[in-house]
């Protein structure tokens, strides 16, 4: 299985399949020529020109649809180290961005990994990722190693073992973690071949010998499923798949299974269009073939930490053979093979590597647990970089699961890393068999057990005590949520106060409790949004009356600017005007029916607005009347200069603590100011003993009414006096 590097044509064909921009192609061409020239004297151990390695690396990057800078960096990744190109020259030729990528690639290449101590492999992976800082560097390093592994045969036996071991412990797990199954599988099989050649050959031989029978069995099942699914009109493609050798070996050694047991499992994959299709297909499969209990895995609903999504089931199929079936969409299949690289695929036109980095990180499910507490993208990135890239304490659960934590972490961090609910319910911690305070720093190798209680809740002190941003965010979000719940209550209360006010003032609720309208006046009360406004109402830092007044004003403002001006201008051009008996003047018409609206009963001197009602002339409203909000046919009206000799009816509502002679005092006050009482209605609420009096009086004008209202307010035990609008 000798690897043959791509030709120039093959390489550019691959690049041009997704890059068309001329500048981008020129950059790649330049990097191609530059590295070809610089490395021209250098040979590989195989005797081939060194450039073969560079085009192989660049080609793998292009296969993953990396961007032009990444591909250029692929060509140039050995030029500084091997050809003594200076930083200055490199930047002059290819710019800062590509330099930064290749500098990191070179640094990682110079790391000396040796594996004497426990946890070191894990540490090396962390160091590797921490030094790379950028996903693109990791990808370049992975394909660099892939080509080196493919051509490892030319090295000494000693070197082969050293490189293969390092690849298996550091590179393959990183590829796995990033979900790049294609590269991970190939790396593992190559390592396996070099590290345990006998076992490798044995397994390869066994697989080969069983292949014809297995292929026939798989094909039979595929035919059956195809026939069955075709009758259901679902898009799909189906194929058998082979396990790679190292995974077979792993199952044999780690799960202690015989070769036959592993190979007895026949594997089939079905790729379809939508998530829903996946579940439909699963349903049809289970309907046709008995599923093995406990073997259904829904990685669509709960993705693996490396973004892998798929449905897995195991069924008893044709001839009682056991089949492992994977069902997924095309997109999931792409991610399963290429992992992070599938998400990272370069798209021309809107290229932003920073944004891409963030997107990749947010796609990675092993980081997803952070997301629930995430407030902003920045904080999120800090969380990721702080917790994952710099993580360097490895603590175990009693069951041996290794949890990595930032330096200085304590059992609180540990608990939240296991699960948010474990964190919230923590009451104590046992480290290496000894009960310790929750702020005890953990060390690599500690075994930590968290004691929980169902009634426990987090303490706010933990925010200060914990070391990981993840734990801090989770604790914070717990308290934020609690605060939010309390806030929701207050908002509801605010809504209720507003409703009650409307009922009391007999104002239509629909006009007031309207999100769009409330939204418009939020800024007048320095509130961010409607909820904020309702919150202020609920806290009683804002009165319902001021909100309603504002609503009316805003409604009128719209009227002023949009309608009034033009109508006024139009009206003024004409000389004639109509005057009603009540003293309202309408310009520009000879005669028209003019009535005072019964809802808000305007009085001479009030600010007024006319509404042209259909077939009923003009209704005159007070400009604070909610009933004119959103009315279209409004016109400018005014009071005649000369007040007519008529009386106006006004209705006022009075709230007062009930007491003896309250009504007498009210009536006395009104008659004192020579107003006629036309109706009075008093009720007393038996619960709070608050009296509500609705009184209609006839007055001369607005000034007259205001004087009366002002004097009623002075009456003992009166709480509130308002003019009514129905
Ligand atoms: Mn290299």
C-alpha cells in the first residue's frame, strides 16, 4: 500500500473545485512555486524530492476544503525550519497571517514528546492544542503527520516505533476529538501496522479471508432493506461499511472479545436527507427486523462530544445474522468523516477566519455544555480558551473517568464539570477517601467523589471560590435564573396594576395593554423594553397613570405630525368655518354636525381633537382620550374665542377612605362652587372600606372643573380624584 502523492494537475483540480477567486488561486500558485524552488535541493528519506511531501500536505488540506491561506501555509510549513528562510522574508512574501500559522506548526514540530510518566499523553495533547491556538494549525499538523506516517517505511525501526507511538497517543486522539474520522482511522491503522505488525497482519488476513462471505451477507441485507424502504418513498442511499483494523484490535483487547464476535457484526449505513427521515427509516427497520434491546443509540438528539451525530441500532436481520445499522443525513455523514473540517469548509465570498474559529468551537459538542450559561460570544471564547486550552489538572471520578480542570480547581469545579445538577446539589466532597472542604485545590491523580443532596442549592460564595469559568457561569446562571423568575413575577404584577387602573378608569384594556404601543414609550421611562416597563410598574416605581398618560400623548404626537398639519393648512386656505352650540369650531366647512364625545365629555377649555365619524358628523374628543388612539380620520378643531352660554357635563371619580359624612362633604364642596350635581353613585368595598364615588356635574368650563377637583382633593380622607374617560 505504497502512497503516491498527487500530481500538480490533480492538486489544482481539487483546489479549483471550490476556490475560484483569482487572488486566492494566485496565492496558492505562488506558495506552490516558492516551496518548489526553495526545497529543490532537498530529498526525502525515500529519495523523492522533498516537494512531494509539501504537495501531499497541501492536497489533503484541499480535500478538507481549507481556505487559500491554510493551503499556502501547508506548502510553506517546512520552509523556515529546513531552508533558513527568515521571518522578515517570509512575511514580506506571504504576510503575517500565514507566518503565524507556520510558526505555530514549526513550534509544535519541535516539541519533544516522550512517554514515561502517567497522564503524559493527555498532557501532550493539551500542550499541542494550547500551542496550536488555531484549528488551522492543528489541521496542517495532522495532515503533515498523516503523510509522514504514510511514508514511514523509509525510517529506521527505532524511529518508526517512536513516531508511530507518538502518533497513536497524541495525533490520533486529537483527530478523534475534532471528529476527523477519516484521518484518525488511517493514522491508527498505520500506527498499528508499525507497532504490532504481527497482530496487524493476522487481523488483516482474517478480515480478508472472511470478506467474500461477509460481503454476500451484507449485500443480501442491503437488497432487502432497499426493497422495503423503496415502498415508503423516502430518499436514501445504503451501503456496507468495513471496520478499520485498529478498531477491531481494540475491541478484541479492551472489550475482551473474540475476533469472530466482532466480525459477526455486519455493518450497514443508510444516509438520507432530513433528521425526520432518519427516525422514519429507524421505525421501518425496527418494524421489519427485531432490534436488540439496549442497542439503540440516538446520537442525533444527544450528539457525541466530537459533534458526531447518527442513529445506531442493532437488529437481527436476514438468516438471523446481527447487523449494526447507522442512520444519518448527508450532513451528519460528512461531519462523521471530516468532523471539524466539514464545518470549517472554506466558502468563497464571506471568509472570516475569526468567525470560523468561533463557529467551530461552538459546534464542538464537547464544549457545548458551556453554552447553556453563555452570555456573549466573547465570554464563551474566554471560557473555552481558559478552561480547555489551558487545562492541566486531571482528576478522576471513583469510576475512573478522567476530568480535566484548570489549575487550582476544587471539588466545586469538579462537580460542575460532571454535571450541572451534580454541581447544584453538592454538599460535600471526598478526595482520596478523606472528606475535605469544598475549596480544597485538586491535584492531578486525585480521586474525587461528590456528595449530593436533593434539597441542596448552590451557595453564592461558590462564585468566588470556584476556579473554572464553566462552574462560575453555571452557578451564576442558576442565580440569574432565580432572579429572572422573581422578575417574571414582578412583571406579572405590573401588568395586573395596569389592568386594574384601566378597569378603575374605565379605559379600554386593549388600547393600553398592547405590546407594540407600550414598546414605543419605553424609552420615555428609561426602560429597555416592555418587560422592563412592566417590571417598574410591578415594583411601583412607576404609576399606571403616568404610563397611560404617555400612551395618549404618543398617540397624539403621531396625529400632530402626520395628519394635523396638512389638514390645518388645507382648512386655512378656505375662509368658512362651522361653530357648534357647544362652542367647537371646525375650519373649512360651512355647516356640519358637531357633537361632544360621550366617552371623554370635553369641556370648554380642554385640549380637543375632532374625529370625522361616518355619516354622523364630527365627534369632538379630549386629546387624552384613549378612544382616538389609532383613529385615522382625525381633524383639527378648536374652541371658539367666545365661550357660548352653555353648561358642560363632566364625570369625576373619587376614591376615599369611607367615613361618616363623606358624601355630604363632597356634595357641599361641589355646591360651594356653584356646580350642579346631575348624578352621584357611591359604592364602598367591604374589604378595604374604600369608597368609590362617580359624580357627574355640570360646569362652565375646564377651569371651573379644575377648581372643583382641586378642592375635592383637599377634603379629608379623599385619596384620588380623576376625570373619567369611558
Ligand atoms: Mn512536514
